[in-house]
């Protein structure tokens, strides 16, 4: 039963995509969209219960363990929220002509193809399948990023597809090297399966695994948006349609992190945990430092959020690099917290942009007066992103810090703290100016639409809940996922 | 064939592959670069056939055949078609001088051989010098993409880069699982398709090269 579910999960969005080819009506498309996301969500909950009681499940090249489940849950929650948000967002976008009514079908089809490839990425046990699915996410999302069809969108899409495709070629090379090391020990059969490699990992040749890990780190790190390979990220996040931006930042870059974690566990076993940890620390610190100045001077709200994602991916890499159970637990919790919060921030920013007809921070003023609920949610998301207590990101950042202090990484901690404080001030300054004050003339005065609000409230509820307390079942899941990584 | 012969053939093919890579970097006209990458793919297909005969691994025949059909014939043909369709007047536009790129390329090749010489025992898992050649091709492909401003040249760099990975993957003693290789090639085709559409779309709307757009900054 549970094994069958592994194959049903990626089939749900695939079949949905095919089903959507039969209609052009916006309402019907939206109904199918929300329905399919709800089914995916429900099936994942069933799978989660099976895994909690029966341990990891595997069938063929797909496998789910607690680690994959953390990412899968984040994926289905965000997909559901995006589907609900899209209903109202799309109505508005069609009205103002941002989206053409006659080409909506291909948008939905691509969205579900994108979700399907991400589901496979998360569930892949075979490292080759992982790579193929990851390149699949690049192809589908590249078209979505350029979807508006204007020059800037296509420029961003080109940069994205070129940089990430070349990036993950490095990932494939790293995969081949790890495979070569594994065949040397266990022969050809099953030498691409992560779970099979993990069984023999301590016997792998450390030299080749080390080079393989660096290739993988650069490769999937490109896709994760780690600096200095992050060049595609701000452009893509700012030019994509808002629901796509939310998925890119919320889950796609986390999928790449999952791939890195899979190889980190292999490398830790083969050449000791110190080597991959050091590599992760270097990339993590670089990301946090590189993102900071761009956040301070940013004029474009979606670019601001994009650069901010680079900082947070860096924090996750730092957590994994500090290591130990505290660091890894913190990193995994941060993946979920940031995914939920950043999607919320993109949603809130998207409705504000639609209201003012501009992405410029200086144009969006006095949001609270014209859209009180949306403005409150944007402020809450910003407070959480900045790392304010008692929101969820504060909790996971604190864990990462504690792990760093526990292992005596004083220099890294000092740099990290300075950057976080600077970003805290910069982000709240920008968002505060947008929310408070007198509304500019550009502000639309229409009533806030219900469906975007519903999507945002769903995410806000999870964000607030995870800040106050971590439910026992979720805590157990994270604990077990941490064990998968730390061993 | 005995292992020494195979190793010699693979090493010779590796040298030819590096030579085609130099041709791609030195090309002053886009069509020359496309010819060179087609020749490179042909050499990869030959390497696949040689390894298939030597190891008796039948999957490698399929991979060699697919490489020949897709990467040596179809994709270069598509690129030529786009060149004709766009009527590209501007030829290759390097960001830095071609001679400087060549000097960098020499450094990359030396570094790749140095790197894999330091590996020692691992080398037995991969035939001959396939590892350093593969690393060099992959990195040089990236170099081409980073130092050229036209979309088509960037695509040629991408294909060259992927050729490097394929060469190493074939030479891993056991070969890669067939289904994975097919999946990878499928991804390459789809990516090339999407890129081609983007290039044509930008050219038809603003009459500019998509890789030359630089409005998004900061």
C-alpha cells in the first residue's frame, strides 16, 4: 500500500496536467488545480503516517524516508497554498492583462509538470533519477519564469536555464564520480541507489568522493542559490509570476539542498564529517555575506525577497556545516520555516504589487490604509524573516547559532551575527516604509480578494504555530530525519 | 581486445576530444564551433562503441547509437537551422580575447591531469585518462559559456560540457545504467528545445540576442 503510494504521488500532478489539456475555462482549471493539490496533500499525510509506523518505504528507484518526508510535506503544503492563492491572483492578472486568458491552460499544465518533477526529486533514491528530475524542474520552471513573455522575463529565464543547467552538469559529474567509487566496491548493480551506497559508504575511496562532493556542491549549490553561484536567483525570483516565485523560493531551492544533504551523508561516511562540513561552511558564510549589501540597497520588493532567500539558504548550509544533531535539526527546521514564511512573503508582496502596479519599494507606500489584512500579513512575514522572536525563523536560527557555539566556530558565528543584525534592520526598514505612512496615488482601493487571503492565512497559521511550539509528531519526524543525516 | 589496447584507444580518443574542444574555443564563426561540437559527439559515440566491444556491455551500444543520432546529428542540425533562420550577421563575440581564452584552457587541462594524477587508486575504476579528459571538457565547456556573448555559442559550450560527463560516465568500468543515460539525454534534448524557442522568441520581438540582454541588475 505505502509502496504503491510512492508511485501514485508523482502521478497525481502528471495526470492533472494531462486533464487540464481538455479545457480552457479559467474557473474549471482553478477547480482542478485546487482539487489536485488537496489530493496530493491528503495522500502525503497518509504516506507520512505509514512512514512514522513502518519506517522507510521503497519501490524501485523511489524511496521515502523521514528526511525526504520533511521536504515532501513542505512541498505539498506550499502547492496547496499556491493553488488557493492562484484562484484570486489569476482573476486579477487576467483583468489587468498580465496573463492572457487564452493561454492559461499551458500555465497550469507547466505548473503541475513542475510540481511532478519536484515530487520525483524529493522521492528519488537513485541518484541518477534525482539528477534527471532536477534538470526536469529547471526546464519546466524556466518556461514559467519567462511566462509573461516580455523581454525582462525572457532575459531572466535564459540566465536561469543556462546557469542552472551548466551548474547541475557539475552535479551529474559528481554523481558519476561517486558512482565510480561505489562500483569499485560493490559492482555495477544498485551502485546508483543512495540507500545501497550508504551501506558501503565507509569503504568508498575518500579521494574520489571528495572531488565528487565538491562537484555536487557546486552543481546542486547553483540550483540552491548558494553564493557565488546565485547569479540567476534574484532575476528569476523577480521576473516570475508570483505563485512561481513562491514555489521557487519556498521549495525548489530546498529540493537542491536535499540533494546536497544526500551527498553530504555519503561524503561524511567516506571521508569523515569534517570535510563536507567545511565545504558547507564556506558556501554558507559566503552566501550570508554576499546577500547582505544587496538587501540593503534594493528597490525592487521581489528582488529583495530573492536576495533574502540567498541569505537563508546560506543559514541552512551553516547549520548543516556546524553539524551535530542540534545543527542538523536546526537546519532542517529552518528549511521548513523559511519555505513557509518566504512563500507567505511572496504572496503578500504579490498582492501589494498588483494593487500598486509596481514592484518599486518607493511606490508601494501606506499599504496598511488600503489593504489592512494583506499589510498585516506582509509585516508578520517580514518580522519572521528578519528573525524576530517569537516567530518560527527565530527558533531555527537560534538552533543553528547554538550548534556553531557548541562546536567553537567563533569566527563564523561572529560574521553570521553581524550580517543577521544588519539584514534585520535593512529588511524592517524597507517593509516598514511600505506598510505604514500615507498611501501613494497609485494605490488601488478595491476590497481584498478572499482566495489570496485564504492562501496566506493558511501559511501564516503554520508560521505562527511553529514559532510557539513544535507539535510532537513533527518534532519526532525532524528527530528521525536528523538521525538519517547524522547517523 | 585486451585492456591495454582499449586503454590506448580511449586515451587517443581523449586527445582528439581535447583537440575538438580547442577548435570550439578558437572558432571565430559560429558554424565552425557547431561542426567541432558535432565531431566531438561523434568521437564520444566511437568511444562508446569501442568500450561496448571491449566490455561486452550491450547497453553501451544503445548509448553510442543514441549519442550519434542525437548529439552528433540532430542537435547540430537544429543549431545550423537556427543560425540560418536568424541569419546571424554577428559572428562569435568573445567577452575576452580568444587567445586569452586559449591560454586559460591550457591551464585548465594541465590542472585536470594534475588533479586526477593525485587520486591514485581510484583510477582503476575508470578506464585510461577518461577522468582528466572528462573534467577538462566539462570545465572548458563552462569557460566557453562564460566568455561568449551569443546564445548559440553558449549552447555549444553546454553540449561540449555534457560530452565531457558522458565520456567519463562511459569509461567507468561497469558503465552507467542505461535508463539513467537515456533520461539524461532526454533532458538535454528538452533543454535544447526550450533554449531554441527562447532564442527565436527574443529575436522576433526585440531583434536582440537573448544572451546579450542585460537590463536586470543590482
